[in-house]
């Protein structure tokens, strides 16, 4: 019984670490929006930024960072 618990814990930790690696790789691909103009402020700015990144540029998402619209690849 103790070996099964240890094996389960090790498996869980490996899966958790692999998931964190995947998140880091996704966050690494960001670039400024080509279509967003002006300051990216508030929830309406976030919504418009996300829309332009997804629909206009064909990327995964977009959000406001440091008053600029940044798209995620």
C-alpha cells in the first residue's frame, strides 16, 4: 500500500511540473498588436485588445500590459 501511495505522489508531481512547463512556453510568445491604437485601459480596452488579436491577427488572445495591447501566439 505504501509503494502505491509513493508512486501516485511521484506521478502527480511529474504531471504538475509538466503542466507548469507548458504554461511557461505559452506565455513566452507575446507580441504587440498591429491593429490596436491608443492606450489599452480598463476592461473595455482588454476586450477590444482580445478581439483584435483573435479576429484581426489570428492569434490566441490579447490583453493590456503597461497600457499596450499585447497578443499571445
